């Protein structure tokens, strides 16, 4: 899309030259670029969703439940089932995708004079939440294997005194999980330091973005387990990924009631429409069906990682970052990754140019899509090596 913004519009100075964020939305046979669950809802779930929307339709002259209490109760039941952690409604908050959750977190705790700290490479929307809320976005580099450099992060926390420490587990675009020991170290450190731009006695909030956590190997812990002990911890989740509900735009936050109350201050009134609440409730009642393919996607990830490691580029095996998610960052030494992306696209396979130079990201699709990805990549690597 071309930029048609007239010069005489009073666009904010810091937004001049900026473009809207978003991966290309292209009509191609194999879309492996935005980390969705590739499996559609089952017909019975579709019927249930349609019925629930029909039921709320006659009430659409009225505003929806601003507090979305029934939905928060359903999230509580889901989290108990998924992670074994029981939370009260007052510890849960929903919004239109975890993108909106995170923007609300930045609106509540960021702002002029405030800083937020993360670990690069990470999700590319974080700098945008910061920009949009006039928060300074800072990062420390991850280690070569993309694990968190805990010492560097703790040093940066002490030096910068961020209001928000934002860690992603599994991380996007690398798939790296955050070890609980590292998280506890960050939480303990945050209780000891102040916040730049805030009054004395204030400590950073530590936000863990667990958008992809349901894809972790069974038995691995989640940050939710630490909520009871650390009131400055907040965990962001979404229905967009494993839950196969990206189109409905539903995310949620689990945190202490204090953090939830801070976020409630900045939310738009009635931000979650009655239709969104109804569809999310219907889908949550069919959790088994919605999550049915998660273990298969995990197997696909492992099989694809193994396959990728056996492919070569200029005589060297491809690198694959350890992933606990539904995507893989691979390559590591592609001298012209855009070319590989373009050639795959010509063959109907859309992946993502993201992360450090030399790497590409592919998200797990259904079996047929993965077969086409493997076939196309084999062809492209062979072709480009012989050019
Ligand atoms: C790490 C991470 N967090 C949050 C999101 C936002 O997801 P949504 O707004 O669909 O919940 C994404 C989307 O790709 C993501 O990768």
C-alpha cells in the first residue's frame, strides 16, 4: 500500500514517516507467516458460535457487560485446566487480542519519562506500544542461542529503572522459553529497584507474554504459577494461537487485582463487544476441540526442526533455534534471505522475514502445507546455490 498522507495534516511529529505494522496478507495457497493455528473450528463449534451470536443479536441495542465477567470466569476455568492455577475474576482481564492487553499495560504503566525493557530479538510490536504511549523502549541483546542474558537484563534494570520489564515465553520470533529461575531472579530484582519517572517506593511490573505457551512441552511450568508470590507479575495470554481463534481477537491478562485495577483505568468503556464476548464464551466451552491439534502441531514442530537441521546452505547444515512454540526460526547464514522468501512465495509458500539477518521464520501448518514447504525450500535452496 502506498502512503497517501497529505503533508498538511497535523500528524504527530514522531509518527511522520511511520507505516502501519503488519505482515503481508497475501492470497497464497500456503500461509505460514503469522503463527496461527492452521486448523479451522469443527462444524459443531461453528454452529455453537453462530447460535450464541444469534442469541445476543436482539440485545445489540444495549452496551455489553463492561466488566465481561462471564468471560473472565471462563478464562479462570480455562487457566485452571490448562496450567493448574486457580485465579479469581479480579485477577483476570480481557481485551481485543493480547495486542490490546499490552497496549493497555503500556498506557497504565508507561508514558512520558517512563521506560520499558525487553530482550532482543523479540516481538516487533513492543516498540510500537512504547511509541504510541510515549514510553522509551529499551532492549538487551539475547545470547547467541537466543536465551535470555539474565545478567545483562538485571544490569539494565538496575541502571534504567524501567516501569515495565517485558519478557516473552516462548519468545517470538525465536521460540525460546524463559526458564522459571530466570523469571524469579527478575521478579526478585524488580522488588529491589525503583522506577524512573515515578515516586519513591514504586517497583517495576514484570510482564510475561505467554501468547504461545500452550505449545510448550507437557509438564513445563508457566509464569502463572508465580502469580501468588509476586504481586508485580502480570501474564499475558491469547486465544489467537494454540486456541485457534485469531479472527475473534481475544486476549487476556492474569495478574494481581492491583495490576488489573490499574489497567481498568485506561480501557475504553465497553471495549469488548457483546459479539466478541459471546463467541469467546462459546469457543471456551469447546476447549477440547479448539486445542485438539496442539499436540500434533508440537510433533510437526519437532519433525520440521529435525528436517531443517538436515538441509544445507553452502555446505553447512541449517541452524534451527530451539522452539517451544508453533514456529521455527531457521537458517542463520542466509546471505540473502529476502531472495529465499521471494522464491518460496513464487511457489505459493508464504513465510516471514523477521528476526536477525540470515534467519527466516516458518509457522507450523497442516501436514499438506508442511510437505509443500519442504518441497519448495528444497527446490529454492538448490536453485540459489547453483546460480
Ligand atoms: C509474542 C506475541 N505476543 C502477542 C501477540 C499478539 O497476538 P493477539 O493480539 O492476536 O493476541 C503476538 C502475535 O503474533 C505475538 O507473537
